[in-house]
C-alpha cells in the first residue's frame, strides 16, 4: 500500500501539470485566433470640386519668393486647409501647410505662402518647380471638398 502512494502522488502531480498546461495552451490559442490578423486603415475619399467653383487661383509673387492663394467665392465656406508642395534646388521636395478661417461669408481669401522657411530671418528656396496646391474646404453644412491647382515657375 505504501508503494502505491509513492507512485500515486507523482502520477497525480504530473496529471495536474498536464491539465493546467493544456488549459493555458488552449486559452492562449483561442485568444490569439480571435484577434484580427489583417487590419486595414480606413481611407476617406473626399469629393473633388473644380477650382473655378470656389474662385481658386495660385500665382507667384513679384519677387518669386512666395505664392499667393486666392479664393473669391467663399459664401458657403467656413474654413480652408491647404497643403502646398514643390521641389527646390537639388530636386528636394518641400512644402507648407496651413488653415484659414472664413469669419464673414463671402469674404475673399488672399494667403501668401513663403517658398522657404522663416523664423527670425527668411531663407527662401531656390529653383522652385512643380508647385501644387491642394485645398480642403469645409462648407457651412459640415461637408468637406477638395480642389487642386498647379503653378509652373
């Protein structure tokens, strides 16, 4: 009888360890299999409008160190986000972003955008090419639209 107890205790311990290990394995396997494996980002498609619909134009300043974005038809626009991209000397991609609030309906927008960087002193980019402006306008009904304008310097 004593011999059976010496064998029985290790045998029960092994069975308990196997059951606990199996339970942990199954719990982890079930948790990992329920997790999504292929998460795709949501891509929001913004409706496009033609630049003339909002009176959008882009022109270079007289000194060539800035561009001027003008929007003349703002009657149902509350705000404009813009992204300007271009290449500078050495084919280096450059750009600027900004926002303009439309405080009064129908108020024209004239925004100067520096082609370079300014802090205490401005450092203007040289040999600017391929200027592209993308504006996202928010209308009074909350809908967002996008327009694009290009400028060859």
